[in-house]
C-alpha cells in the first residue's frame, strides 16, 4: 500500500498587493475622481461635517463598474405595530471582489410620509451605501446614515430626543472637565446612531489603552441588548460579560 505524501505549504506573511507608492497614487486617483465627479448637491453637511449622499455613492458605483444585489432582508414587527427592516446588500467589482453592507431602519426613527415604503427604501439605501463605501471609499459614513434620528425606546427614563441632551449639556458648569470624544469614539457613536440606536445619556463610551469601551446600563433589557450587540458585532466588538461592556478594536 502506497503512503500518501502530505504537501506542506511554507509559512508566509500576508503581503500588500501594491507598493506604498502605488497605494498612495491609486488612492489619490480615487480622491481626484471623487472631486471631479461629485458636486455640492452630492454632499450634505451634518454636525459641521460633509457626508456623501445617496446620489454621490450612485455616481461612484457607476464609474467603478460596481453591481449590487440584496442577499438578505428581514422585517421585525413589535407588539405595538412598530417595526424595523434589516437588509444586507452585496456589491461586486469587475475584478470579482465583493463587499457586504448591512442597513437597519426603524419605523420609530422619524415621521415617514409613506411608512412602509420609506422605512424599507431607507434601509436598502443605507445597506447599499455602506457596501459601496467599504468597497472603494475607505468605509466613510454616508449622509443617509448620519441623518437618521435615534428612535424612541420603551424605557421612558432614557432620552429619546437629541434636544433634551443638548439642554442638559448647557446646564453643565463651565469648569466641567469632561473630555471630548476622539475620532475613534465618534466613529463608534456614529455607527450606533446611523442604525437608529440611542447613545446619549444611555451608554458610557470611552477610550482607554487604545480600545473603545461601550458600557450599557446594568438594567438593559434583552431586546435592547440584542439590537446593540448585532450592530457592534459588525465592528468586531467583543462582549465582556464580567465587565458588562463591549470592547471595540480601533
């Protein structure tokens, strides 16, 4: 009986596909394309920052030859007849590379003119924008995500309106030493807000030792915890049960 030889593959590190100079040049080409292709109508200013709108991402998709399709969708209806849609969109580039974006929109986010249609279409837009952004735009957050208002929550003790948070901040003493969020903290906060999840006054989010920690209240209910966990898991956050917090890599 002849023994089968085992093929051993030598260990090798993961290597970049291009040189640093080529990477810089190709990224600059994208920036040049974006500057030439998009105009002011393709941007929206939110909280003193400019974000690309749906129209801008559609232009980018056309000129990069990206195709897209919905690979998963789910509607969850609550006992009070409110609901949310969750959609996954896969974008494919001409070279075969794919990217998947997840979008969520809640009927409680704001007053929609055409509730069923608008919630679904907003969910699809967010998922598609995210997939396009992850493919060619460095993962930037789209205006269609950021402009979402946090939905109301079951617990009346939780803040449901950004205006209430602003008024509390104004009443703080002038000598308050509370640190301002750094860019990594803001990225996590934006991720939660764009998916319609409450943040201000409800979660304790801070950075320590080059990690972002997201700490929910101890009385968080299972449905709310599941919502946050599903979103944070996409950022590869790890749940630390003993410390009662998520640890988000930056």
